[in-house]
C-alpha cells in the first residue's frame, strides 16, 4: 500500500508536534488559536489538517466535554512518520 502524501502544512504540523511532544513529555495542551498562530495558517486549514492526521492514526485529538479540540497527543505511528520526514531532509 502506498504511503499517503502529506501537504506542507501537515508536515509542518507533525514537525511542530514532535518538538512540542519532547518539550511537554507527550501531551500538547495548546489551544486551537495557539496552533493557528504558531503555524501562521487559517483556522480551517489547521482543523482539516489535524483531522487528516488523526484519521491516519498519527495524532489523537482530545476533546473537551463540549466537543472542542482540547489537546493533541502524538501517537507512536505519528512519531515514526515525523522521523521519516526528518530523514528526507
């Protein structure tokens, strides 16, 4: 099976999450607005990219009781995918 292609934004998100994962010992508690600001992208683009990464099993999006994205967790598969991206540079 072919590896799904990632957009530049999705690659940037994975790299950012790996750095944050190491800094915070695995749990990223930034708000959606902070993610948008850090990535310098539109909120909708970030939301779609995060959902794609979650669907592929590379991140877990934790939800608040109201259903809003509350935190992100990088999965082992996500860490491996980010390491692959790093090895291509």
